[in-house]
């Protein structure tokens, strides 16, 4: 009994120490890599993060014109309980990762999920999400002064795009989860998602609704806020929709002219009075005439028009698909049938009340 009591006390002291570290300073384990100093709560995480940093940084530096090549970073790998730690400015969106410009510091939260899309965490690749967040924050840290005029959501879109390129196992998840909030810009109504499973003339269904954030700025308002300076006035859900727009624009520009085109646009002007010209240049580079509803739907379709989209949609809406299968099995159980094989599984997305966005066969 005495040994058990001592063990409990040791565990309590460890928990207290972790709590105090979270309040007082960086995680306690230190590891130095070739390109930065790593802080973590255990040796394995510290060494893993060091390997990721040394692998990712030279590749991303090579991709970015005018990068801050050779920049050393301090990277904190943090547990859920400790996140985000002391000293994070209130204007930072600290959902997944934080890059602090002046200190060249990056903080990573272990294994986060995308709000409203938790089903993606069922994918075995999701263990790499923390690596992708590191890649995203590295892009922020490596963008040189010549990128300062880029609208905030476009910079976020560029970070997401290059992170997906750096961690290709998650590229499909990035495209799919960015397409869905983008649809919320196309209509004032909710976006409806329907899952169906069918066999032997029986159909099971389940539905979900993606709600439009309120208030939601129009697309050009998202593009009018620069990457630096005063934080944007919209809340986190609306910010996610804006980032989806940035990701879609970056994807189009990268396919057509590459990152050099985006860099040229960022250098047009750093003056706020030139925002309209900057927006026009972004649309021209993306081969878009406007940002009206049909254009936004087309952008979302482009993100989902990939071979792996069905798989990621099935993971995003895993609970929905399971609900449709459960209803189907209940129907089959009440029928005089010996078949239990699901012949089809589908997801349908509708923008607003009537417009069918697309049907995606999962099996």
C-alpha cells in the first residue's frame, strides 16, 4: 500500500510540474537541431520535431522566392493541456499553431482536429497533422518582406497549400476540408450534406448541415485585409471561410503561373490604397472574372475534382455514413432478405435549399 501511495504522489507531482511549466515557461525538454532549438514535454517528441524541422525547412526555403533562408527557429511542441502556453498575443488564432514574428518562435499543438470535421482524424495519416502544422508555420516564418502586401487569407492559403505539398499524405484532406467552408460564401443559406447507403432496394439516409457564420464578410472584404497590422474583425469561423477562399485562389495561381506569379502580385504595392489593384491582380492570375456565387462554387468543385476526394469526404462525414448504414441495416433486418452487403454508399452536397453541388460515390 505504501508503494502504491508513493507512486500516486509521484504522478501527482509530475502532473503539477507539467501544469507549472505550462504557466511559467516553455516545455522542459530541450533538444538542439541543425536549424533550431526544440522544446517539448518528452524526448521522443523533441527529437521527432527536430527531424521534421531539419527536413522541411530547406525544402520550403527553396520553394519561396525571397525567403528568409537560414532563419533559426525556436519550436515548442506542446500537449493539449499546456496549449497555447504563456505570452501568446490575444490577436493570434491559436487553434493549431502559432508563429511569433519577432521571436522567430513556433508553437505546435499535438494532434488537433479541424472544427466540425473531426471524422478526418480516423485516417492513419492524421498522425502527420502536427508535421503539417509545423510546415504551415514555417512558411509564415520564411516569407520575406517582399510578401508583406499579401492579403491575410491569401497568406494563410499559401501556408496551407505549401504545407500540403510538404506533407503530401494529407494533401487530399486539405483540399477536401477547404472546399466545404468555401461553399458557405456562395449562399446565404446553409449547406446540406446527405449520406445514403443502399442495398436490395432499401435506402438508409443521414443528414448534416454546415451553418454559415454570421456575420460573414463578402469575398472582397476578406481580400482587403493585409497580412500584417491590425487583426481582422471577423471571428474564427468566418476566418476559416476566408482561409478557404485564400487556399482556392492560391491553388489556381500555383497551377497557372506558379509561386513566382504570387510573389510578383505581393510586390505590387504595400499601400492600403492599392488593395483594389491587388485584388484584381489576384483574380487575373487565378483566371477569374469575379468572386460571385457561381465562381465560388466552381472553385469548390475544383478542389473536390480529384481521385481521392471521395475517400476524404467519407472520413470527414464518417459519423454521417455510419448513420446511413445503421438505418439501412435496420430496414434489411425487417425484410425477408438474406443480403447484408451494402451495394452503394454516397454523399451528396447541396448548396442552399435546391442547388445540388455534387454526388460522390464512396463505394
